[in-house]
C-alpha cells in the first residue's frame, strides 16, 4: 500500500475511533477493516490511557530554546494508527519555571518548583485533564513515547520564539498560569483554526499540533502545514505532528537516540552552478550570487552560504561558479525520505529585490534505491536560466570525500 493511501486509511480509522470514544453507543458495520480496529480499542481504558503516552525516550532539553517544538511517537500503538505520519503528539518547550511564576503541573497536580524544565501541550487524559496545560519535561516528554525529536522554526529570533510561547500560554483558560487546565481538547483533527469554534467538533480549543501551528501562523504568518505534499492534504484539512516535522520552515535541533542500524549516512554537495543570465547587468553591476539550501529532510540545515567563508560571488555575464560546498553530512533514519532543494539567487541592492533563479527541488521517498551505490550526480541539470551540478551519496558506513574533493 502506498504511503499516501495508508495515511488516508489512518484518518478514516481516527474518525471512526473518535466517534466511538465520544459516543460509545455508536455502532460499527461488520467488516474486516473495522473489526481489526475494534480489536485494538475494545477496552475503553486503552483509549483513555493512550493520551498519556507509551514508552520512554532520552531526548534532552539541553541546547533547546523556548518555542522549540517537540514531536513524539511510538510505533504500533493506538495513536500510531490514528495520526498520519511517524509522530502522534506535539508539545512546545517553554524553558524553565522562573521564580515567582505559577506553573501548574497537570500530571502531578501541584505547582512546579522554580528551575523545572516544562512544556505546554493539549491532550485529553483522566489524570492530566482535558485540553491545554503544562507538564514537566520528564513527564510530558521523556515518559511519553519511545521516539522524540525537537524541531525549530527557522528565520526567527529567540525573542520571537518566546513570543510564540507567550501566545500559547495566553490561550489557557487561566491566562499565563493556566490553572488548572483548558481550553478543552479539540478532537476535530481534520480541520484547523487559529481561534474560534471548530465546525466539526464544536469546541473552542486546540489539538496538540494545532496550537503550535496557530501560534506561528498568527504571530509571524509562518504556515507550518506543508499543504500539497505527500505528508499532508489540502488547506481544508488539519495539521498533524508529522506535518510540523516535514515542513520546510522547521529544522531538527535535537533527537532521542537512534540505533545506527536503523539509519543511513548521507552526504550532499553543491559542486557548481552555470548561470545563463544576469538579471540586473551593468550599469547596475555584475551578477552577485548567493545560495539557499534545504537538504536532508530537515536534518542537514538550511540558510545562506556564510559571508565570512564563501561570501557573495560576483560574475560578469554568463558562466560557472564552482561553489564546492558540502551542505549536508548527516545520519538519517531509513524510514525518512531524502529531500534536496537548492536555490540560486542574485543579490540586488535596494530598492531592487533579489532575483531568484529556477529552483532545484528533489524528493526521494525510498533511500534504499541509492544505498552503497557510490556517488550520484546531476551533471549541470538544466533549470532554464541556470544549471545545477549537485552530488549525493547514501551509505551504510561513514562517507569520505567525493570524487570532486568535497
């Protein structure tokens, strides 16, 4: 079964189970698919405890900043079937409890001590309450799931990320303190809204990934739902935890331990670009080029080539620039896809805006097709106004330099 179709079935299963959860009297047609779902959820206690978490992980808060998004999941659990993608829950790191703050521990039903690392998240649990609230890092993150990863929204300052946390706190029923828990958990997963009542659920609240999406969309107009790709649906539908992970506006900053046997080594290099056009030629100046890159499915990094090393390179008319830049030297879980996106830009002085050349954009859902087969090339692939030479290698062992010496 294809990945996209399996996610559609997961959504259908989720709607079915949520209907049963909210209306236990609901009946199910007798067919093999429904019966397989029923067999996993026959005991109501399984549904209730699923919101609390399954398994443990070693994800550390060291190096994180308030506003970083924590994504959690455990394979073959009930929520692994309900939620599309490899993650099933979203939490947001808030930092550490400050002296004088009153941060309510939803799990242990007490005020957190100053210095406690904590998260904000929306969940539904008999023990932790129904809706948006705070958990300690230890309980909310490490004791919640087997797999955990922290991603950061790019292009923002730490001050702006803190503003996102403050906005999420302001949505709590009790304001920034949020005692005890609320607003209510929104089970309408197939839609999303920043504020207001969900037309499907009738609840003026949030599900876990919706609150993270809403904060960055409302404050900075950054849409963390990658609509139109294979991880999501159209804008009429909801935002899943895995949508937040795979969006091009986020990149990974921390992960729980991966077994090396479950990963591939990946190296990606930009060898050079042949520019066929100078968008703003003399007398405005020669072509002054720079790059942006987004590679490795959020693991490799993204951004400009730094001015103090590669700088902005000038050229006159058409011709080559040999960038010779390693843009990713990473370890990626085998179950993840490989993405390579390279953007060539011409740096223009004010009041002109920078000109973007046609983009190189490649997605491979199965890295196994390229494992231990040496280096693969696009030998000046023609994008129209420029040609890209990009190379990559996928291996079960660490990778040395490429034939080009990068």
